[in-house]
C-alpha cells in the first residue's frame, strides 16, 4: 500500500467558521489538533466523493495543527478511480464571528 502523510500548523483568529471539502484516491483521514475529524471516502464508487466539514468545533485561536494521511490499496482499492495516491482539501472562505 502506498501512503502519504502531510502536517502543517495554521494560525486562526478566535471564533471562526472554516469549511473544507476533502477527498482522496483512495482512502484518507484528516486530523485537527490530534482529533480525527473525517475519514473516507464516504462510499465505494468509481467517481470522487467529497466530504464537507466545518472545522470550527476543533479549531483553536492561534496555532492549530492539522495532519492528513492518505493511502492507496492499488488493485485492492474497492473505491475511487486509480491505483495512484492522491489527496485534495479545498477550503471555502473563512468566516469570522464578530
């Protein structure tokens, strides 16, 4: 199985709504501040399936640490499109609550 791990700190203001869309080919887990937020994909299909998640409940004002793991089971894949490993996280505009 091929897998990748990516981790990065991000800085957030207090009271923020931060919605992301996430997918991978073919398995993934997204962690924020050590807490698993989402794993997927949500179902077995031959097209990419996205999860939409508001990260606000797990964000902290100031430095927030996020990590993603993605893996591909090659010919065992059972879901998604290829035997290549890929991960996509797309963020919407961050909304601050004043």
